[in-house]
C-alpha cells in the first residue's frame, strides 16, 4: 500500500525591534523578514510533527486519486461508498 505522510517542521525566533506601536513593530519585522534580513535557520528549530493520512485510493471509473474519504468522486460523480474505489499499492 502507499501512504501519504506529512512532515511539518517549526522554526521560531523572537526578535526585538524599536517601534512606536505594536502595529509598527509587526510591520517592521514583516518587512525585514520579507527582505530576507531575518532568515530562520536550524538554530531556530522548535520541533516537528508527522501526520499519516489514509492510504492512497483511486476511483475505479475515472481514475481520480485520493477519493477514499469522499462520498462522491468530484470528477465522475460516482458514489464512493458503493465500493467504487480501489487501494493503490
């Protein structure tokens, strides 16, 4: 069987910025980040999360992938709960 596994990494850093208001502080940091003056790297690593999804499936009529959790195939409108799905391996 083929499974889809999602890996999410979180990078996080607190920066100090001089500003007249919270809005201005956020605006300045967003600009610096956008201009790549603030670049997060491996030293900012805070953790990761791994999520596994249902096995990959396919509608047997139109071959649309990943229809397992759907009630009706979005392409051919076949009712999936009638067994019109196959597991890809």
